[in-house]
C-alpha cells in the first residue's frame, strides 16, 4: 500500500508539473501574440503619420530666425496658409514657409500658371489648376512632385495623414480621380464617365473622399455630391443638388461632410444621408468652411445694416451674428478664432460670434491665424503677433 501511495503521489506531481509547463507556454504564446499586435499597430501608426516628416517639421520649427517683420520685396502675395504655428506665404512664383522665429525654412518654387495650395498635417500641397504640375512639401523639403500626362488637373486635396487625391481630365472619359497614401503610393482610382468634376475633398483619415460633380439635366444645372470609400469598389453615394453649385466641401472629425453651395449649407453623412440644411442669404459675399464650423458674410457695406457675418456650428445651427460697416476683404478662421479683415480694420471674433473686437490694424491686407499667433502681410512685410 505504501508503494502504491508513493506512485500516486508521483503521478500527481508529474501531472502538476505538466500543467505548469502548459500554462507557461500558453502565457508565453499570448505575450508574443500581444507583442506582435503592438508592433503591427506601431508600424501602422508610424506609416500613417510619416514619423520622419514629423521630425523634419519639428527641427524646421526650431530653427532660429531674425524675427519679424520679414521683408517680402518684389513678391506678389496671394495667400497665407497656417502650418501648425508656422506659416506658408503663397506667391505667384511659389510658396515660402517661415517658422515662428521668422526663419525661412523651405522655398517651394514653381512656374505654375494658376497655383492652388492646401495645407494639412504639417504638409503643403500645391498644384497648377488647369495645368499638369503638382508637388507636396513639408516644412523642410520637397516630398513629392508629379507632372500629369494626358490631361490637366481639375482639383486636388491633402488629408492630415498626408494622403492626397487628384482629379484630372483624361482622354475618352470626363475625369479620373486618383488617391495616394502618405507614401504617395496609388491606393484608389475612379474613372468618371457621367459628370464633370469640379472639386475633391479627403476625409480626415484619408480613407474616403467627396467629389463635386456637375451635369445638365433638362436644361438645368445639377451639382452632384459623390462619395467614395477606398475600401469599397462601388460609389458609396451620389447626391443630386438641382439648381445649385457646390463651392466647398469639408470633412469633419465625425466623418460627416459640410457642403457650401451658392444657395444652401448642407451636412451629409459618409453614406450620403442629409443630416442638416440651412438656407443662405441671396446677398452672399464669401464664406469660411472648416471642420465643425461655417462662417457666412452677406450684404453690402454701403447699406445701413452693413455686412452681416453669421456663425454656424458643426450641425449647421446658427450660433451668432455680427456686422461691419467697411468693405470686407476676407474671413479667416481656425477652431478657436475668426478674423474679419476689412478696409482699414481687423476684427477678432470667437466661434459663436458673441463679440467681435477691433484689433490694431497695422495696414494688413492678408491675415491668417496659426495656433495662438496671427500672421499678416503689411507694407513692411510678413509680421507676427499674438491673438
């Protein structure tokens, strides 16, 4: 009996050791699988954010400059575009990127006849509307350039991830829209045969796009909002807007699309469902359409009521209004500020337009907010001041 008892105890110990070995192996397998998943996720994030470009931007932003104003003698200034806390000065001969110390960190020169520029995610997309040239730069260097063959560029856009989309004319069809990932590798192509394309807007993550199309039906102009998801072969939505012209499309963080036409504001889901609509005044002057907010200016400064500025939130609910009695030059906004530039006066407003404050003017004729700073073009050149 003692011998049998010893054998039973030995078997129990052996089975216990086997269970421990199996448990340790299972834990090790789970750990290795978790490490593999984390590695894949990290690689994906680095790939999407283009870590090298982010580091180059960071280094460019730290370069020391001689301060402001920065002389811009002989340049024909067309626009100012924010790049984080830095700024891109768009001219007739290309773009010049200055950091917040006044240092010129990149010169993005071109010979485009009709240059159009977009900024997102620390990158600058410039293309020749009606031409063939296109380039992408960060704050330090040129990242990509292309010369379109067999057609001309109709529209282009860049997402915060660095993905780009390009609509161009193409032989035998009305247009072709191509989307590229942040490494500028082709990831989606749409051949358009049933409408002209006048605009393109990428979603914030660069995984979807909205295109503005236009057709004639029964002698009426019909604009089309055409939505594509890059993980689907078929068009996600084709929304007709009869008698209207799409002027602007912007994707929000909620993956909804704010659309400005010559008659209305719209909010659509990524599947093309209309979520909200607001009618525009017939005396529309200009607008500023950015994710989560829309600003509209209407009226005539020579009338007693002056120019009226209306503020809408991301659901197209009107938040507030203000008026100015001088000729309006521009509306420029970011998520926290609205800049209203008129002849002889600059105003600063909050997103809800609860108030519109006069700012020291300094003879501005171009302005843009960038972080907590204001950049402007004056007779002395490029200036920077706090908001």
